[in-house]
C-alpha cells in the first residue's frame, strides 16, 4: 500500500514555484487554534487559500468516537485516518493542571507483547508524521473550543498541552523517520520543549543505536519498556526480546549517557506489574542489579489494566512491597497514575476493534 502524501509534499506538488516562506506560513497556520480552515489564513494569497481548502484537508484525521472518563480528567478519541483505518489517542490532565497527549504511531503493532491489547491487533501500517501530529492538533482544537465556552469548568481553564508521549498504539522506533518528523514539527510549531516529549520503545536496539548516530534526532526523552530484568521472563512476555538483550541494552545505555552528559538526563524504564509473573522479590532484586549497572535510571511501575488476558494485576501488597524494595535499594521509582481505565484509555488498553458493517 502506498504511503499517503504528506501536507508538505502536496503543497510542493501544487505550488512548485512558491517561495520557501509560503510553506512555512502554510505549516504554521495549522497550529493556530483560532483558525478552522485555510480560508482564515490571511497572510496567504486568496487564490492559494481557496485552492488549499479545495484540495488539502485541514486535519488529516477525524474523530469517529469520543469518550470521557468519569473523573473528567481523561478523554479518548478513536481517530479515523484518510484510508478508513483507525487508531486511538488520549488526552490526560497532568499534575500541573495542564494536559498530556498520548499519540499512536502505527495502526496496530508487530511487537506482539503478550500483556498489551494493541499487540492483539497485529501490524497494519505506519502513520505518517502528519497523522501523528494531527492527534496533538485535534486535542489542541478540542481544548480551545471548551476553554472558550461561557463559564468553562476548572479543568478547561488551561488549554495548554505541555507534554506529548509516544505511548499509544504501535512501536514508535519501528516507524523511525515519521516519528522523527512528527517530533520536529511539534518542536517547531508548538511551545513544547524536547524534555517534555517522550518516545517509548520496547527496545529496538538497531534503532536505539541509530539515534546515537543521528545528528537530526531531537533530544527528547526515551522510555524503554523493560517489564523484567530477568531474560527468560522478559522473553515470555515480549517476543521481540532475545538472549543477550539486557547486556546489549546496558552497553547502549553507556553510550547514551556518554553522549548526553547532562546531570538531568536519565533513562526511564517502564515496568508493568503482573501478579506472580514479574513482581516477586527475586524479580525486584534482578531489577535492582540491572538499574545499578545502568546508572541514571527511573523505574516507572505501571498498574496492569488490560483485562482480556491471562495476566492479572499485582496484588496491592505485592505492588507496595516491590516498590519499597526498589526504593530501599536507592533506586528512583515511581508509580504511574492510572487514568482513563473506565474508558479503556489506560496503559496497555488501546485497541481498535474491526468495524462491523
């Protein structure tokens, strides 16, 4: 299947002789939430505005379904792409009273992690950068509209999206070029800084190594889905893992910290807590040894949310004991807040069922 043309490619095909500043005006206008079409972009010539409206959609995606959590702090949208394929994107109110957007980078996922709903879909296709960026634009428009209503609720008094996480459907580094392009657009046309964008990965080592050599890769944060520091347990949970993965990841981390010498630079390791699978004292000790060898790490423990699985979430006492065991060993450890589980928007829950006729 052919990759959809990006907006930039469509613009250049339609206006091959346009000066470079016109493309910049065109792209910048897309991030102005006061505008809803090219007709309102007054710094573009009128014939160009009319032609753009006729041939290039303002948004490359459309919301098919929108869900609101009971607490009204999390929203999920099933997004329909131009070819009818669907992905999910999530908006969450964060601890600063601003908003975090979780974006998808693929339709489905080929990694087949046994505890993840998206892995049940299999891989369908990559998203292009515009389709990723437009998930953020969609929520910017959503927030702007609600903040401008008479007497907006307290939640919508801030419409600022302060963070973007590539933790939705798909493996971002398996769609390297398009994810990089999306990040660069966000950094260029929004006020979100690189340390407020996080790209999550199961640990695709060839792509992680490519990042270290790529001068154009933005200095965003990286989060590795570790889920076990025991090789056999990790291979059972994550078919993409292999013998020797953990040692190679440690070597990569050494090179990563050598490149990023900042004291503030750290790696996050995501760790979904599965009862009697990876939450035992022995698994905690393995994780402590691994974290000490890596160095500047933060372990983010994630409550398990996907119910359509043989796995179960850790018992509260086991979760607390595991977290304390890490903390007592001097490991920086946090527990992710579960948000949107009532609308299947929490970590591990994103899946788009096949449409019925």
